[in-house]
């Protein structure tokens, strides 16, 4: 990858070590780095304030970053902090609304990470808050269901009933949400009860989300790396057993490998082996990830490409399909790709 991408890998983390500082110094010495490219990509990938903080305040490297860029990212960090606080207040209202109606709620994805993983809410670009309601659509009346949907639509909070389409990739994965609810933990969020996934399911959900982002979105890689850094009591064998039961072990393997080879993450020696990925699949995935890191540049993120335009092809599009099982490829082909042709 180009030197600006390598710089981003070194800077996308909450804790800067001496090895990362030395890597940044060496890249700055060897190359005429384009700071416009560095921060443009960092912003596209949702990590710009964190990258800026690491380069300008934590590393003590005295890099010659243009002042307009510095001022811009101070404003981005302030904006992120304000937006996240606004969303937190909306979440409080939503939890109170459903608590009054005896409907249990699970907080999903970014909202959990802001609570458990990230030191500062302004480090990363705010994402939609996602919740899962512990009721199935057919268990409540049509009028009540419509009232729930109208209310959540007004708040701007993403939701799903009992399951979540992001985790099962719109039905492609056989995720056991009954087991997820059974193993979930209830916590207090500003005086309101809310469920969060157990650590093993949380890691699985982050890896699946990374797959949805083609495995090389910096924010998704950061979510995995920082979760593994912060969480100390994750049960790897249980995580692998669940991944196999959900038939997504190849996805977990690919996400962990991509994270390890870019940002670095703490994976036990037998952590990858416990996923029981076949030798041929592991070799193909390993070769693909290594080749992408060596010979390509970080891609434009899918969510920034206009839906009215054809997305530019890049080899990162192929990597998720190496991680899918055969029937999952067929499911996505016939349910998502061909219907839109």
C-alpha cells in the first residue's frame, strides 16, 4: 500500500507505542507524504480526529502538518462530540419509551463501543445508533408495530425486531438471535435498562460488520483492534464455537487476519485455529489479504459512493466472497445483486 496508507495504519489506534512513532518517523523520512491524502482518507474511513490527535499531540514528532488541516480536524472532533451527545440523549428517550411499554431493548454496534471501548466520543465519526427490540413483528398488533416504527423513525435511531439485518447480512447468515438474547447482559444506561451482547457475540458482530465494509474500512478495523485491546476476559473457544454455529467462521477469520496485519491486535496462539477454517480456505484468504495490503491502496468506502452512480470496481469487493460459504454467495447473488440489475 502507498506510504499514506501505512501511516494511517500506524496512527489508527488509541494507544501509541514507540514502534508506531518510529514507523511514522521512517515513513516521513523516506517519502514526501501528502497530508491532504492522509486526512482525506482518514475522514472517509471515519477515524480522522483520532489520526490527527495521534500525529499532532501524542506522538511528539513535530510533523509539518499544514495549519488549515489542523484547524479543520479540531472542528471535526468538536462536531463528533456534539453529535454523539445528541444521539445519546435520543437513546435515553427511546429506552424510556420502551421501558414504559415493557419492551426490552438491546444496544447494538457503535453505541456499545462508545460505552465500553472508546476513551473519547469525538475520536471517530458518529454512526447511527442501532437497537434491537425484544419482540417479533408478528407478536404485536399492527397498530402497535406501526406506532413503534413511527416513533423510532422520528428519533433517527436504526432498529430491528428481535434480530438485526446487519448481523445476519440480510438473511445470508444463520445467526441464532435467541441464543444472543439468552447470553446478553443487562446494564444501566443513564438510569434506563438496556441489554448488550456478551463479549463473544460482540466480537462476532464487529467482524461481520467489517465484512460488510469489505474488511478494510479503518473504522471497522479499529473497532476490532480496540475491543481486543480493552476486553480481557473474552472466551476465545466459546467465540469460535458460536462462530461455527452461526456458520460465519471464515468471516471472523478474515476480519481478524486483516486487523492483525494492518493495525495489529492481540490474538491468542490458538485463537485462529479454534475457528477450524479449512486449510484451502485459510490459504486463499491469507493470500488475498496479503496481496491487497502489498499491492493496492485503501479503497473508497462503499457508503460514500453515490447510489445513483456505478461503484468503481476494486479488488476489495472480492474479499468478502472468499469469506462466504457457497450457499451464502448464492443467497447474496440471487437476493441482493441480480434483483438490482
